């Protein structure tokens, strides 16, 4: 069974940074694309960033230039470096494994989520 465990969420001031980590088990990590979704209260869940098995990335327009997704296949871990954070980035962030190797593959498995709050 696939298990995705997130860490790194918390409270940060606007303009600050956080680094989210997600470690996978129970899957062939190196052949799967990975992604990060987020959901704010009252809003639909949205894709933040994804990365293919070949390290090609995709970002939502709202986070381009501020967030960076990366992966370490040896550690079966995907990261989301979040810089220049804004209050509108506040949400629960979910690590996902996607249904194929493409960064555009739909989500298949989900972590339990980690809260990110950007506030003074």
C-alpha cells in the first residue's frame, strides 16, 4: 500500500519561507510523477506544482517564481521550497503521487496534508 508522509508545515510571516517534504513508501517512486496540491477553506483543491519522473516541472501561475518542486529518488522524497510567502498561500498542502510518469498525470494517492499558515 502506498503511504505518503508530509512534514514541514507551520506558521510563517508574509515574505518568509518554508520547505515541505514528503516521503513515499509502497511504490516504485522513480517511475511516478509527484505533485503538491493545496486547499483553502471554502475553495476547491488546486494543483500547486508537479514534477515528472524526468524532473520536468509544472507550476500554478500564482506560485511561479516563488515555489520550487524537486525530488530525490534515492530517498523517495519530494520537496516543495516555498519562498516569498503570501497570506493567500494559506492552505492545507497535500503530497500526491500521480497516475503516471507525466507531470500532467491525474492524482492517484494522497498524503494526509500539512497546514501552512501565512500571517502576521
